[in-house]
């Protein structure tokens, strides 16, 4: 198996080293792991692609590249130029912090897996939830490191990947606990924390210039039953199937009863 890995925390991030180990285990002795990751941190860029400017590529080692761009750019570069042969799987992460609930929408980690799906390649985003039960561990990524390879193998072997148009991809979040306390893999929907929206914090510099910091809010607030954050805070690895089709099909059905009849 030939696997391409990327992330949004940057080429030097600890989570990418964890992902390298996961991918190497999944690829097997005869497989290949290729790394194309951002040269600098790209957290929060979502599915951004830099199509109005070129991206510089630096080869750091055999099958390892840093690219001055987003995770989606890295996937495009890997699939379209850098990887020597067809890619079987794209893994994005392991992100430092969760990409559950509303975070999913902002996540560059998820954006990497999303771009893989748009290119017709299986993609999985992996993130490590941080909380009081794991932030003090010698390795806060312990849950992802211990359970990541098994999770990926099970999704590759048994999960649906189809779609006549937009292909499925998966968003995986490891819970904020030690590896020994992980309870299993939970197939769940994306949750909604409600009050976890982004906010701006104004600040004036010593020189008198005005700046705005973008800040999130509390991450541990559980979402509704059968959703990702609730599963994570209860010790489960959340597995959420996603698709790039953003249509609300229930609302579309309602609109068809109120707007003009479109014959198409």
C-alpha cells in the first residue's frame, strides 16, 4: 500500500511523527509512506487551496517534502507531482487538539482528507483531543499512537468509501485520555457544542496599533447523543463519515414545495 501523509500543524509537528508510525504500520513491509506537509503551521485554514500563487517545495529526505501551502495544497502536490505512483490512502494529522463539532469546519486537517476524496482517493483525518486526563502524560498523543493503526486498518477494510459523485472520507478524533482507557471506535455524527463559536479579542500594541486575536472557547462541553464530542469526552474514538456535498437535502425538499417548479 502506498500512503500519503500530511497535516496542518507543520512538517516538524509531533503529531506528524505519530502519523508516520501509524502509516508505516498500515502500509506494511512492502508499502511506502510519503510525506508532503506544510512548511509552516496551517491550523484553521480549512480546505484552503492557494491557486492564486505558487507554492515552494523543499525535499527534506527520500519521500519527505515540505511545501509552503495548506494541507489541501500538500495533497494536490503529492497526488499530482511528488509521489512516484498511484496513492491508495491519504492520512491527515495527527492534529494537536480535537477536530470534533464546529472545529471540523475550520480544520486544515479535515481539509487534507477532503481534498483526497475530491481527487478520488480514500482520505482519513486524525486528531488527538486534549484534556485534563491526557495533557499531563509523557505523550499526550498516546491514545492516537496506540489505537491509530488499528482504526485506520478497520476503516480501510470494512468502511464504505463509495459515492457516484462526492466520495466519502472520514474524520477520526481520539479521546482525551490515556491509551488504556480508550473504550473503542464509535460511529457518530458531527456534533454541535452551541457556544463554541470563534470570537475576536481586540488588543492594542505598545506602539498604538490595533490587533485582533481570533479565539475559540471551551472544548470539553459535550454535544448531543450519538455525536463526536460526547463520544470523545466519554473515552471513545469518534469516527464520522463525511462528504463534500454541503446540500441540506431536507431543506431542499421543503423548498421544492414553496418555490417555482424546476423541471430538471
